[in-house]
C-alpha cells in the first residue's frame, strides 16, 4: 500500500503554506488529520525541521495534565513524562536535540537555534503568561501553525488574554518536588475557554486576511504571525471581557 504522505511531500506542503528557513514556528497538530504517513509522526517532524533549517526553531506544546490527578503518584520529568498533545508532539518531545521547559503541567518543547532561550524559563503561576515560553514566542516574532486543528487549540490565545485586566482565571493544583518530596501547590492560571472566545478570535483574525490557508497532507492548515494574532486577540479580550 502506497502511503498518502512522505517526508518529501510534506516538505512541499509546508513550503507552499509559507514556512521558510530560519523561522520560529509553534505547531499544534493532529496526525490523524494529516493522514497516513510513511514513518508516521517522525516524518512530519523531519519535514518541518528540513524546511526551517539549522537557523530555524520548531516548537510544540508538551502538556501533561495527567499529573494533576490527585490519585496519581508521578512527578514531572522533562525526559520521560509523556504529553497528551497528540502523536506528533509526543514523538517530538524525545526527538534528538529537543529541549523541554520545566512546568509540570504546561511544558513546551523546542528544537533548533532558539530552543534553549524559549524553554529556559517557565513560571509556575500564569503558566501561559509572562515569564513563559509563550512570551518568548511573542518577543521572538514566531509563527503559529495549526495543523488539522482549530484556534481552540492555540495556546498563544491564553497568553493574549493574560495581558488584559479582566482576564479569566482559575486556581490550578500541581505537583512539584521540594527537598526530594512530592508536594502539591496551588497557583493562579488562565481559565479554560471551552470554545467560548478562541474560535471567534480565530474567525475574525482570519477574516481580516491575516491567516494563510492550505493543505498539509489531508489536513486543513492555518499559518500566521503569533505576534499579530496575540495583538489582535488582546484587543478582542479587552473589548469583550467585563469586570466581575
């Protein structure tokens, strides 16, 4: 059976979408949407790294919400803790050269020129806000690639909301190690969106002509400037979120 996709065909798809050498690209993805691919998620990673080149940086979320289970006993280990963000992200976290930030629930992985800079700092409180990889992606003028997923999966929208006064917040409980002992701490974090505002932000942003659309394999793909998206979303949130 001939595969639907190969690393070479994916390279062509990414280039057609607008990815170029030396870019920093945060990818949210669904391998199932891309379709059957020779060598699976590794081929997608290799294609992305080939397009970005040695001067570029590939970034993916590596969240591990399973560690928040009060019945569990695991602690975060950057080398071994699996992510629930899909097959591509799971393969990427252990890909040679990949670095991972240190937040136990909302870590980020990066591979390439700016990997160390992006993953070096990850605040426990407001883990998608300032002092995190998401702020670094904004500062470094990164791009966002939604590969078979929508804006409801775009974590940079949490960063955008974190910048506005009336942001939605909640308390997150997370396990950390202190003096060799696993303990639970409570930290303020961004509230969940649950499809309330993020899809609307994405629809309006795209309607303004700021998003490139294309196909990568069988997946619908959306590609845009992270900084432009965050600036647009922050303006949206300032307008629609009211004081409690």
